[in-house]
C-alpha cells in the first residue's frame, strides 16, 4: 500500500488538490494490489455495466461491435465484456501500470495510455466505436465532465456512452455536482443524446458506495463542442 498520494486512494477529498498526473501516478503505485483491495469492498460497478451491455445487445451481435472501456484500469470491465462475447474491446487509462496488469491477461485488443478530456486524441478516429463504457471512473479527480466532448466524437451516431456513478460522488465532487447532471439534461434537450437512467440501490455498486445511477446515453451526432 506504499506509494505516492496513498491516502487519497480512499479519501477522495484529498484529490481536490491533486493534478490528473498525480492521480494517475497514485494508481500506477496501486496497480498490483488494486483488485485485491477492492474485492474486500465487494466492488462491482464493472458487473453492473457489463450486465447492462449483455441485456442490451444480443449475443450473436456482440462480436461485431467496437467497444472502448474508458478508465479501464486493470481490466475488470473489459474481462467481463470479453467473457460475455464482446471480442473487440479496447482499454484507455492514463495509468500505464494499471494497463500493464490488463495486458498480462490479454484482455484488450488495443491499450491506449492516455487521459480523456475535451482534447482530441489523434489515435482514435471520429465515429470509430459503437459503444463507450466506464465503471467506477466518475468520482473525484477521474473522468472530467468535459470529456464527454471527446466521447461524443469517437462514438458512432446511434452508439451509446454507458457508465455508473454513486450518488454520494455527485454530491461531493465539484466537477460532478456542478456539471454532470446539468450537462446530461442540456445535451438531451439539444438532441445530442437520449438518456436512459437506471436507479441503483444501496449495495449494488459496492458495500460502501450507497445508491447510484447507471446512465446510458444514446448519441445522435458525430461531434458536439461545449
């Protein structure tokens, strides 16, 4: 458990003063024992997202789809998708050591060590992915709301951006509280996407996170700047 910014692994309030690079370095130091620690918390947002995708998409269609796992980490969600028949899944994460754990298990087809924000990632074509997924990646210091601009660009019109977020993180994170829900509503009103939301009960995401929501945003445009 030693490493840079170790206390911020669980005390998210400490992340408010950390840069994105600081947070990526924190996860780099945490990579080898990341899954072991989170198993003790009965942490399963990756199962919630994976189960939603399996219900949404018929089994015989899954191998035809390109999926990007954003905030892929060690590949928990990617591995579930792979086991459920999604054979073309890429992983994106700024913490190289986390991706290296997934790489040893041969989980993803492509490993993209990068931050996701509003800046264009030249390694990803416009309208390339059928689906973008994220589990446990919307809390203090992780995916910023401005990253939806890039996610809209790289997902195909008609595709979806699907992610979970615990309610308490929305309430405590400046980024999420002030931007996430207003942005989802605004872009829905503008016809950029259609929103499906699934209420998650206390305990569905983990033993400690409390209730939350799964959002699945069906995107209708190739790009949207904001």
